[in-house]
């Protein structure tokens, strides 16, 4: 992809995400519209219905132009007077009402909170609106599809996780926060970063890593200062708060993002989710994906080049199954560089963790491995 | 316990933990002494040995005076020329050498890092010094027992997790950090808080909670400002960094600590670990325990008083087994208030999550439940 194309792609995403700036009253209005359309059905004496895109792999398409996943054109209607639909219909409306209330009082709830708020017994019955969090979670995803607003914009937050450090000054909830002056801890990334304002961004790139312990290593070594970058970390899968923070820095400040993860199918999938979006949230992929993200390591070549074979961990049956699955994903299928990696890992029959680099010395990762890889631009796209 | 006794207890802990201030060269010296004692054995032509306390429940005692767990007087010797001991002996020495190196270069490693640093093949053999992280973890715990210094003092860090907010100003790594001015995220608690200096502490108590989502709820409601307290959270079990931070604020600034956790055996055990220490780390319990900690909720009485029975989640077999186990722990066995709770939960056959309070309203927890419980001093000790 040329630089020109990249810029164009970023512009398109930027348009969707930021312009026109969406206010919480816009979001509320969309929920009110949903309610009105149902009342209209009722007044016309029709079976009340909600129309929404079909989810699931059968309707997930890989957009080769925008390089992100998205939902296809298959839609379905959900009716109130339909034994198979009635409960889901009710759940969607109940959760819409909860979100409208959250927007009105200007507060945010977690997925679990929403579950408990929705979990009440329907009067004169023994039936609960929801019995399991999976049901309210699905209803929130449905609302994302129906309203085209994200969960965060509906004031429902994901889990809070992760830290960041580097030469960035932000404004958040009226506070001015300098990410370079927060001691050994760094700034704790909230679950919702929509209202953060970037006041100053002085960094050449973002190093995102899957492990908090690696973040602490780089932070103690003042990697962000020496390399003039940001270091950001979650613990395991990347939360939506972090993905949006990465995306906003990519779009608004054109910072390249490099991903540092274990050399195993799960670590690689962390990169895949940040870059292309996730299958389960394909309806949000275009809003959440960051096509410019690059994988820095750990690659199978690194294992050879940095003498890490003695730290091989045998692939489990699950690892092998996951590897096979990923190999066949459309966005990896025609990617020769990645197919080569998949093949190498299969031949090794083994995976390697980031921390294996510590066997070469406690600061080998920050003083040699990372600077060398960046200098040689050894990235996988 | 009278206030006087409490003060005395705190003084004793304070003495151990802070006075005389331990420098990293003291810690290094202890490791050098260990090495010297082995060389002495060798020079005398004796079988090199390490002496250390026996671990495991058989040697864990509950000190009714200090109200903490600790190791008993059973000791064991580990010999180099003993087929059953040789590998563990080598592992302990190897890890001691890694820690000495970390102290020399003034850097910190994670448990996983130490594993990879120790994982090397013994020359002319096919045997690795360690094959599994459990082995190096055990060796670090052994070193804690042998040297009487904590893992953190040996420059080995636990996992980083959790956030804090409130009117406290600290100095850390040369930065001045105001915990009340960090936006919606808060300060990200590092894995090691030994070198933090408290510059200003303006709070009446600490509210510690097991769940990050609850922390975000209280933070959005500015609970810490309205109540003049600190809010601190992990996600799941309390990390050692957080426990030490709680303890330092308790000892150095006499802040009461209230624990807010799920009403289930696991939530209650979170409280137990903070208060009495954990069984697996009994050798560090006296250093880590905070006897003054109080359990605020959620209790079985809260379920009744706040009408939460409709959010019952049936106890699993594991829950019931854990409940039975906890009921028999010495520190709970004679505690009538806790025994009553255990009994109630058994009768309910059910548990309840903190977030069930959200069913009463999104800010019910911060506006009614918590202020009411604190005002009525409804604590469990």
C-alpha cells in the first residue's frame, strides 16, 4: 500500500470516528428513534420489529480495500410476536432503555452492571428479562449494530486494564496529565478514552506489548525516553479502551504502532485483532481496526537470529488447532510473510515467549533486540 | 483489641519493615554471606548445605498475638551431595546469583524473567538448571526464607496490576505525582512500591475493592472526593505491590482499610489474605499482613438488608468445598461473626456479586450502600 493510499484510508476512518463529533445527545436520539419505530408499529397494529445485520462468521467479510473486517449485507428482522424472538426483542429494548438512562445521567456502567440492571422479573411471571450476562452482552452488541454507535458511546464500558508512559500530555476529566511524569507506575488506562484530549504528543511511535512485566522492564530502562516513543501495555487480550487509545493516537497524531507479543498463535492474534478487528466484534471492526499497525516481534526468525531455540515450549493441541485456523483467515491467507511464519512455527512444533529474551541479559530487550529490529525495520505487516 | 494494643502491634510491624531502613547493599550482603557459608563448607571438606524453614501447612502457625500467619520452627537442611537435594540446591544458588546481579545493576526482574535467566543447560550435560517456572519461583521463596528479605527487596517483582485515586501526593522515580489529578484512569500501581515517598496524605481511610469496574464506578462518582478517602483496586487476587502499598499507608499514615469484595468464599479470602497473610507465603505473612484491615462487604446480612436475594448465584461444588476449608482455618474458626457468615452462606446455598448492587441504581453503591455501611460501622473483623 502506498503512503497516499494509507493516508486516504486513515482519512476514511477518521471521518467515521470523529467527524461530525458525536455528542451523547446524538446517541440518545438514536435510542429514542428505535423506541419510536416500535411505537409506530404498535399504532399501525403491526407486529413490532427490529431490523439488524446478521452476525457470525457467515456474514463477516474481509474488506480488501479498507483491510478490515466488517459485517456483510445479510439482515434479519426480530419480531415481538414470535416465540423464538420475543425474549431477545424484550432484552434489546430493555438494554436500550438502560443505555438511554445512563446517557441521561451522564454515567458509565460496566457490562456486568448492565446485566444486573436488566435482570429483573417480568411482573406476574417467574421469568427474568435476562438470566445470564451473555444475554445482555449480546443485546448491547445488537444495539451497536442497530444504532451504529459503539458500546462506549452508549456509555457501557469494557474492563479497565493497562498502563502507558511517554512524552504525552492529556486533559481528562478536567485534569492535566503528563504521561512522562508518573513514576514507576505510569498512567492507568481507563476503560473509556473517548473524552480524552491530547494537549501535547512528542513521540515517534508507540510500542504496544501484551505483557505488563515487559512494560515494567522497558519503563525501568526509560526506553520511551531514549527512543522517544510511547510504551503501552495490557495484560493478555487488548481491551477496547486500549484499542481506541491506540487508534486515536494513530489517527489524530499519525503515530506508527508496533506490536510486541509472544511468538505463539495467541500473541499473533493479539496483533491481528488490533490491525483487522475481531471476528466477534466484526460490526465494530471498521471503527476499531488500525490497518497501519505493524508486528515487530517475536517472530520465528527472531528465534533463529537471537538464539532462542533452547527456550522452545512445545505447541499444545490447542496451539496447533489455533495456528491452522489462523493460517486460513482470509486476511492471512494471501499474506506470504505471515504464511511463512505459520509454516516455520509448525516446523518448530514450538513457541517462544517474549521473556525468553531475558536469558540474554535483563536489558537485552530494550538495549539490543528492540532498537535493532526498529533500525532494520524488521516488521511483519 | 484495644487501641493501645493496636498501636503496639503496628509499631512492631513497623519496626520489622522499616527500621532500620534496608538498603539494597544490605540485601546483597546477605546473598554474599550465603555464598560464603557454602564456600566455607567446601573448604572444610564438608557437604555444602543450606538451612531453611520447612514450608507448607504443617509448619504454618497462626500467631494469636500478632494475628498473622507465620512459619513454625521446623527447619530442614538441603545438601549438595544428596541425590534428592542436589537440583534444588543448585537452583537456590543460581537464583541467589541472579538476584545479586540484579541488585548490582539496580534493575528489577519479573518472576518469568528470573526463570529464563536461570534456565540454562549445565555444561557437558543435557540437564537444565530449571525446566519449569515453578522451580525458580520456589527458589525465590526459599531465598526469602533464608535471607529474611522479601522478593521485592531481592529485586524480583510480582505482576503489575491495579489503580489508585485520592488526595495523596507521592514522589516516585524523581516524579511528583498527585493521585487526585489523574483523570478517569488514576495512577497505575507498579509491582514494586518500596521506593515511593509519601509527600502528602489527606484521606480518612482506604476503600480497597476486588474489581476494577467497581473502582471506575466509584471514581466516576468522585467517591474519594466526597468521602475524603482513597480508592484502590486490583482485578481478582491482590498483588504484592498493592498489599505493600496498603500496608505502608496503614503503618506510615495510620489509614484504616476497608475491603469491598464479592459475597463468596473467594471474595472473603481476598480479605483474609490482606489481613492475615496467605498460606503459600506464610514466611512473608508477618511482613505483608495488615491486622487492622476490616471487611466492609458484601456480607450475607447485606443480601438480606439490601434485598439482593433475587441475584443469588448458586454455590458450585468448588465454592462449597472452599467455604468448608475457610470455616476451619484457625483464624476464622473461633471468630463468631465470620462463622455466622459462613453458616448463612451455606444456608443460602448461594453467593452474590458486588455488582448486584447496580440493580438498585447505577450509583446506589456510592451514594447509599457504602456511606450507610461506614456510618453504621458495619464491619466484620
